C-alpha cells in the first residue's frame, strides 16, 4: 500500500514543484533591496483609556539580564531553560522591558517610576525615557507627580539628569518611607553583600537626597493622589508597593516589580529572584498579588513584562498565566 503520509517539508517541496511546472521557461532572479536596512523601530509609546483617565506607556529601553540561572533561583538551570524554550523564549539571555506609565487623571499628570537614567550599569540599551517622553508629546515640566514603586536603580535613577539637575522640576515625589530610608542609608555603602548594594545606594542617594523637600511618603492603603491607592507589596524591597488606579468604577493595578518575568515567575510564582531583598517574602507576596488579580479579574500593567505590559492574570494549576491586552492602535467609532 502506498504511503500517503505528508510532512510539512514534503508539502512545501510539492508546492514548489507545481509552481516550477507552471512557470516553465521563466528564470527568477534574486530581489535586490534598493534601501539600506533600517536600524530603529517606531517611537516607544502607547496610549490607552482607563475610565475617564488616559494612560501613556513609554519605554526606558530593555534590560538584558543574560543567562537566567544567575537571576532566577531555587530551581535547576535545566528547568529554567526548559520553561523558556517551551515558551519560545531565548534560554541564554532573559530580556526585561521597562514600561513607564504616565497617567493623566484629569487634574494631575502622574509618572510611575523613571527608569535607569543615564547609567549603563545594565549596558547601553536603557536610558530612553526622556526621548520617548518627547516622542509621546509630553513635556517633563508638566509632570505633577512621580510615584515610585521602590528605590531600585531602574525605577528612580531617572529622577535626576547626569548633570545633577531634576528631570521633572515641578513634580512632587511619592515613595514609601521604608524604601527611602533603606536605600539612602549611608551605612549600607560599606556592605559587601549583595554585590550591587553600594552602587544601588549611591544611585538612590544621588537621585533622592537632592529632592528631599519634594518627597512625600504614602501609607499602605492610602489614596494619596486622586484615584491612586497605595498597597504595600514587600519582599522585592522592604517598601515595594503596587498601586490600584480607579476611574469611573474601573480599577487597574500598576504592579511594579511584583513579578519580573511573564513566564518564569508566573508558572513558578514561588521561584526566587536574585535582586529581591527578601526572596522568600517576595515569593509569598507575588503569589498573593497574582492570586488577587486573577480572582478579581483586575487588569494590570507590569513594569518588566513584554511591551507595553498591559493585560490580565489567570490562575493555571499551581501557577498563573499572563494574557496581554490587545493594543488598540486606532480610535474606535463611538
């Protein structure tokens, strides 16, 4: 009996043979591009509606973490590679985005986190916040408030320019008191472990201390700006916080660094992350926050998820799954 099994390879070659039969006598020549290869993508901003508020997400550029087993702990290197490969992701280099939210509440223009500034601690790809603000048509002088999820380098180092002047001269700065005091503590400059501590404290002091008179500490559960409520989510840092944003009865969450990776730390929410101040507390907090988002079906924006980081979390087995929201690129008719 003749074997009629078709593979994808056989099917493609079969189609090519038919095409060749139909074009007998025609010799194809390779196409030659008339333009050089482009080097830039489109401007890195995206707008969306949230109730009567308008959100704009801009990027500070990507953060390459390199080989993942040094950052994602508590499991084997082989398992991490298997999870990444199974999700069509590069197992040799984990790439994080930096999704900065600017929220127009109607009365305030609020910036959530500020990226790496001009530091190249993670290489040359970050530091795009100011140019992407300009691309989005947002004047830094119009920013009324900077809301900090925590005081790590990729969240507060863009408050000041390299020359020592404020990038947002008219903005008040909101942060948890616990995080401010921890990361501006001079005594920690002498700590040898973790290895990044000295650089992180120096950078936090350089960006926060010159603005001490503009800093306001929010409290857990406080609505400190119209429609913006703080919720402590400690572990990644001592005062790491997320924010519930409510407008016209709709709520979304800006979850900061509750989870750094949209696959690894969702499929394995109790996995530990190398840059967590308290990895075990961070894992417990991560599970609680993700479970709340899933059960209450609250849309969220994650700082390090694939651009622009907006979507929903669903419970799947012992872990979770991220469903990115479709990007709406045109105004729909009313």
